[in-house]
C-alpha cells in the first residue's frame, strides 16, 4: 500500500499561488543572468582596475562568509548570492572572469553576472561632457553589459538552434539592477540642489526600460527589476550633507529630501514597468522594492538585530557616522567593527551581508516584490532554511 507524505502547511500557500500562474511563466529557474553596479557585482571589478586596486578588493572585504576579498563590495554575500541560494543555483560567476580565462566555459551554464561596481545606466561620456570626473567603471554602463550578454548568448545556448536558445532564456531569471545610484552620485557629489539630479531620472529610466525590452526581444520571460535603496540613510551622504537642521532628518536619522528623491526614481521606474507589462503580457516583470525592504532597518533596527547606531558604518575611519573619505574601509589602519551583523552599512556606501540577507528574505517571503516572486523549485528544506537565514 502506498503512503502519501503530507505537504508541510507552510508550503501549501506557495503551491496554491503557483497553480494560478500563467503557463508562460517559468518558476523553477535553471540559471541567473544579472546586470547592475556594485550592489550586484560578484567580481567583475577585479578585472578592470589593475594595477590600481580598489578598496573592495582588499581585506577586510569578504571576511564574513568567503573569508577573503572576492570583488563583492561587502563583508560577505550580496542579494544576488542569497537569491541564487534560495533557488538552488551556484553563486553567479562574473563575466570578466570567463573573459580572462579564470572561469571555464562549462562553468557558466547556471548563469553569468555582468554587473560592474561603479557602473552607470547612462553612458560615461554623458557625464564627462558635463564636466564630472568620471570613474573608469562608468565605461561599463548597463548597455555595455547587455552587449556582453549578447556576445555570450551563442555559447550559453550551446547550440545554433533557435529552439535551444529560447529554452535557455525562458527558464532563466534575469535581474536588471539595481542601477542608477552612480548616475545620481555624480551630480550629488557637487550639490544637494534637488532639481539637477532629478533631471537625470527620465534618461536613467529610459535606459533601464530599453535594456528590459531588448532582453524580452531575446526571449527573456522572467525579469526582476529592483528599485533604489533609501540612500538618504547612506552614511556617506549623511556625512556629505550633514546639517544642524533637525527637520531635514526623519525619525531614523535619514535625510528626508534625499530619500524623497530616490522614492521619486522608484515611482517613475514602476510606472515604466507597468507600461512594459502592458506591451509584453507574456512576461513576468517583477519590481523589487529594495527601498522599503531596507527602510525597515532604520525605523525598527532592533527587530533585525541591528544596534542603536543604525546609520553608522561598520568599517570606517571615524567621524559622526564612522565614515571618512580619507580613511575608507580597506585603507591601512582602518579596522572593521567586531560584529558586522549588528550594522546595516558596511563601508558607508554598501550594505553588510546581514542587511542583504534581510532584504532578500523580504523579496522571497514578501511583501517587497510586485507581483510576488514565486519560486516553485524552492524545496521545503530550502524554504525552511531561508526563513532561518536571519538567525545565522
């Protein structure tokens, strides 16, 4: 006599939601392809800077999980890494590691990461023409990253067959962003005048939208498009725009005007995503609300295990926010905090692994994606482990 194993009660709602999905949407992903900046870069930065070494490639970066620098601008794993873990895919290899022979072609079947730390949505030449001192990483804009993907596509498909390529792309998860923070960083490096950075938003959104459309034209079906983080809580910006006017800060110590700016970016991005959904009803374009997923940390830090000084930096060189542009994390003599899991900010610009873990949990478990990010290939064991990530 056969015995039926009961389904755990916490998995039943997930299965019910899956049954309502359109058949065109794939929920068990075979690979991940990601684009963006340092919030997503898992090592491309390593191949861009020699002989100069950016701080993200120096200790103590990577100390929490990998125990050595990997090119990730954090003490450990990124949101992309946690998403990969949740869907049972190995950490996504950086494209330039493949290009430089560090990763073999056979290792890319589970996905490739094209994100570059410091990358912009708009081409770097746009900022050079406006007189900004442009980082070399601005040469690796979102459209350049898309070009890399197109170059690699025949190898990824492993065949010249159109059907083969379609199968690869239909079963893949595409993560487009977060991107735009560095675009706004250029004007914000010179002024807090609200209107100047705001004029860049339509162009940034336009680039993101065009890349999404090109991916869809290539047969991408499921795309996650993250919005911006609440960078008004960013210790680097809090240091740059420090003021004695208490009315400029919210209850969490974040700059109200700057968070309003990034909220506006996110609103415009969602309007564009809704337009694209109407044009491409066969796709699943998921907005990932990084802003509100992270804003919780500053409103109720104790709920997430963060200390009282939630806007302070773990690895920094002193000052009110422990952020000093002349003594950045990775510089000689700069010592990280004892326990990064009690901090949101790792180095003033980038988040800790603990913050990335909590954000990802909010994406997987809800409610910080629209529509809900449903993953059929998450087993009961994996799903349970993910719920316990924040306790590790």
